[in-house]
C-alpha cells in the first residue's frame, strides 16, 4: 500500500523536530558543563587563597614550627610567591621570558605577592607575612593537581621553603 503525500511530509517534520530538539539539548548541555567547570576553577582559587592565608597566619606567629602544606591548583596553573620586601633583587633576577603581568605588578608597586598563572588563569593576591630566601621568589608547578612546600614560622613572618 503506497504512502499518501500527507503522510510522507508529516514524518519529515517529525525528523526535523527531533534533530532540532537533539541539537538544543547538546548546546545547552555543553554550556552547562563549561559554566560548571568555570565555577569549579573559581572555587579552587578561592579555597587556595583562604587556606594559604590561614596557614601562613597561623605558622608565622609560632617561631620555629614548620608545616608541609599541599594545595590544589586548578588545571595546569603554577603558583608563584614573592617576597615584596626584596622587590629590587627580584626584578634584577627575573628571567627575560617571565610573565609580563607579574613583572608589571612588581615594578608598579602593586601590593600583590601571590600569583596563580596558566594560559587561561591569572589571579593575584596579597598574603601578609611571607618571607622567601634568595632569589626571593618561588614558583611551584603542580604534580597531580597539587603543589607542596614547607612553611616555617620565624616570629612575625612565615618562611617559604621548597621541599628537598
């Protein structure tokens, strides 16, 4: 029994409607997943700042104590800490290819000493009471999404030490 003209055109509309619905679901799903990823990165950065600040404040007052710390860093970002009391020495020893935004921040006397850097992330903070031995800056690359180092209390400041 051959199909009538009206029956054929209604099935075409059903297929077109199904394709449109599937396309909309894919578009909205992708947008939702990308927004969720962005929110996770923002949350990780806030947690990093809060935990680092509280660890440094707690240990800086406890002379002679030390603590090995681990922090989650989003994506393949790098955590860089600077001793702003040694600004001139830092600027003299920075590699030529170092991040220009960080260089500008240090040269411009912007009160930021902690940077989280990657291709898609640039966050900067000021965390009080940081001291770093020569070359007065430390950059930590994550291993399995975490950076680790030791914080040592030296009275009114916290000394940042790389782990052996």
